[in-house]
C-alpha cells in the first residue's frame, strides 16, 4: 500500500488485517500474530507504531538489520510450515512531525495452515484467537490439506486473470464456446475467493510463467553426477525448472536426454545404445508432475542422474487406497484437473513417445516404465515409498557387453 493509505489505516487503528507494535514483542507471541494473519485473510504488521496513541515512534537505524534478521528467524523456525512475508522500510512522521522509520510486514493469506509457537491461531476482529479443534478441522478442510476437496481447484489469494500469460491461456480457449472467463471456470483454472475472481492452483501451475511466485515448491530440481553417489564433487550438471508444468516436463526430459550416454557401434550403419528408454523417462516425469502432492510445503520433484541409474522423487503419499503393489492394476489420479487437461490440451512434440497427448487416461504409464526399462537394461525399475511422504522411482541404466564396448564410437 502507498504511504497515504498506510497513514490513514494507522489513524483508524487496529482491525482484522492490521496490527501495530511500538516495541518488539516476544518472538513466540509475534509468531502467533503472523500465523494468525496467514490462517485468516492475510494482514499487515507495523513495527514502530504505538497502538494506543496511533503515532509512529520509529525504530533506531542501528537496529533495523538485526530486527529484519530476527523476523526471518521467526517465520522460518517458529512457524510450521515456514511463512512467506514481505518487509518494507517506510518513513512516517512522529508526533513532532519528524520522519522516523518503521517496518511494515505484509502477510498474505496462505494456502496452508500454519502452527506457531503456542498452537494454531486465526485473526478475528483486532486480535488473534486460538483455534478450537472443530474450527481447525474445518479450516484444514477448506484449504484442502486434509485432501477432502481437490487442492488444485482452490483459489490462490492475491491473483487474478492478469497474472496469467496470454499465450499459455490460449490453448484452453475455444471459439464459439462462450465467454472466455466461463470457459476457464469450467476447466477449474479460475475460482472465487470471498467474492474475488482468482487463479486456481491449477491455473497458477499451468497458466503463469513462474508458478513458484505463488507455490514456492512447484519446480523440478535436476542434477547429473559422474559417479554413483550423491557427491557434489562429482556433479556434472544441475538445473532448476520452474516454468509452467508442461515446460517443466520438457525441460526435465531434455535434461535426461542431453546428460545420458548414448554410445554406438558401426555394423550395418550406426546402432545406438542409450542408457535409458526415453519413453519410460517421459512416462515417469509425467506421473511425477501430474500426481505429486502440491499441498506439501517444501516438497519439490527431484531428478538425480547417476552413472548407473536415474532416481526420480515425487512429494506425497499415494492417493486414496493405492499402494506400490497396486499401481499397475489401478489408476487413481490425485490431481484430476491436471490429469484431464494434460490428456486433452497438451499434444506431445515427439511421435516416438507413443501417444498423442501428454497424459494417457487409460493409466498405462506404470506398465510402460516397467516394461521399456527392463527391456533395455535387463533390470526392473524399483518403485518405493519413503516414510509415506515421497515416492521414488529408480530406473537402471543399460550396461553394454564387453564386445559392444570394444566397438563403440562416440
């Protein structure tokens, strides 16, 4: 907000979205105040303003950096999951008309429910209130952390259609199918939040250039190593892919294609011996992107390439009643909106991948991963759950016989 608006709000006093503090409060109490804003509709904390006289008292210049560092520690260490805040240094006139510096802390409405030092709180009127178990349960349900409603359809606060990229939106719009906003609503890319039209989680993931601006964990971390261990000294290549989901998919796919070894030999023409079936890699990446749990704070997809294997980690437990053993027999998508749109609006760019669209609604992806990889390497991929929080798929690299190695050309 601008200075004039901030001054006007301070003159009117504290309310459901404004908290004033003259002195620095205890860190536990401040964590409760900040989390209470995030668990409600967001809000603003101003440090350096007397909440009784509603006048700016200021913060000494020598304390500014220490105080901001202290704030960072509170939102990262005393609030779970960590809270995103924005801090600004603002000059306001004090009672004598002299300019003093205050810190304005903006807290957005969160997609998650945050626990602070003394429990779960929510801002009500001009103070925080501890959440009773029944209210807390409803709040978890509303924000989808209990998975009772689809997380991807939830509205993202402080977004609008203007945040979406026009070219990314175009693929979803059809002529002669009515108003464009209504089309996007039917596809669950737009949603309402307290009377405001916002992008949904799916809308942010598919239609913005940088989904991480709103969902900090919605990216793929890719690393290639020369050896067989997770050793930084053996790192060959490393990239983070944080664009819209389809771009993340192709960027990760190209990362594997460019970093895997493809030796060859000359017999009757050139014969390639790739380490991995690109079709299997493609299926594994699609599954990781479409089926991961985007509600998990701090969980990103990790793609690690080693000399003898590829490991792909996807955040979240398996949905519904699915188990690792039943994955071949059933298809229960966690994110129905993403699955549906990937199967209808995203054609593949490579005919060798064996399908027309990115997603196969028949649920044959796991079969392809297992069969194609075992055919090439002689080893069945390993699919396993880690602490019921992360799915890991290990695809083993093809090994050449001694005779084939003898005839290789690079």
